[in-house]
C-alpha cells in the first residue's frame, strides 16, 4: 500500500475501529464488541385461586422474562418443583429481549395447613448463553386455608338425674356433631363436681375422628365412693386448649350417690315364730318364747 492510496474497508458489526493521525502516521485501534446476550429470569410465581382449601386443585403459575439485551434464540426448559419434587416441565422455543412467557401446571394440594415451597427454574439445562447464569430460579411459599373447626354437642347421658350406690360403676356418654366442612380429630371431655364445687372427675377421651356433618361419640365408666349430690358437664374440643361446645351449661345436678342401707340384727322373744319363718315350718302348738334374730 503506497501513501495516499484509498483503501475501502467494511467494519464488522462486532468491531469498533478508531483512527488517530499524528504527522505522517495514522494509528488504527479497534475494540471487539460483545454480542448482546439474553438474561432469563423467573419474574413471578403465584397460585390460583389465591385462597384454597386442603386437598383442592390449584394452578401453579410462573412468569418468565428475558431482561437481557439479546434474544434467546434457542429452546430452553422451564421446570416447576413442589417441596423439591419435580411436578412439571415446559419447553419454550425462544424468547426475545424484553419478552415474557407465563406457564402453569395443576396440582392437588396437600391435606395439611403447613407452608409448601414452589420453585421454578428457567433454562434448567443451561442451553442459553446468558449474561448472567445466577438468576435462573425463584421460590415462593404458600399454604392452604384451614376451614373453621366447629362442633356441637348433640346428646349426653345421663340427661336426667340418676341414683347410684357408692363405689358402683355407672356410664357417662356424649354424642356430638362435626358442624364444620372438614374432617377433624376431636376430643371429648367429662367433668363432675361435688356440692362444694370440688372437681371429682375430669376425664379426656381418646382422639375421635369425625367427618364433616357426621356424629362422633365417647363413653366412660366411672364410680364415686362418697354419698352426695354431684354436678355433671360434657365438652367437645378442637384440641386440649380449644373448647368448641359444652353441655349442659351450666353444669347440672344429675348424679346422686345414695346412702348405703344399714343392716341391724336384734334378738327378740316371740310366742309364735311362724310369721317369721317360711310357710310350712312345723312348730309345737303350745305357746312358748322363742329366740329370733332378724335383719
């Protein structure tokens, strides 16, 4: 190339060339430009409906965005996890710069009321060359609404006053209705007080599983040694700290422990013992005094 010759040169789009003149010399510098890259992120995760019950069908949504300057021109995968378990995989063919894409899967929620984690990972197999590979996943937590647990006592026994002997067993029982719309493990309880307000019996049931709108029941066999009047009340509980219903309310005097019959033995003299003995017994017809013991 001789001085003054014009050279026609097309600059590649990936280069920036700077020419600097100094006297008779021309200095050329170039900088190689980076090709714009995409940057895929999980922008949002949500569920529909936003409020849902246990065991219900829920749609798990996610929105993917390309916040990079370049287009994602190759296909990539979007994976969704529920508590670490893969539940769905979706393949997206491409995503332009600034573009977004919404996907969802349907999931049957758990039967508890705990928080559960939904995680979404975009470009899970690293098929797209991105400006950042550190922002490809997002997690959110959701939980089912726990329907109110309610119950009402339907009946109890005894419902009218009973008399029992000291130390003799008698039955106490309660039946209640689950008035809520979900099955629950209830507890029943019974309490008995004496006439001075002292708690004599205070018993829990074992767990009673009752479906919605169905009835549950429990019974106890108890005894009281001391004669007197006693007041009775039953309760149904969500747990040992949450009372749902009690009956009768206030407590009622429904138990009487009676005084035992006293046996007295005496010896008397009678002229004719026949009224005191079984019919048909033989006695002398002569009037006499007979020793006799009776109760």
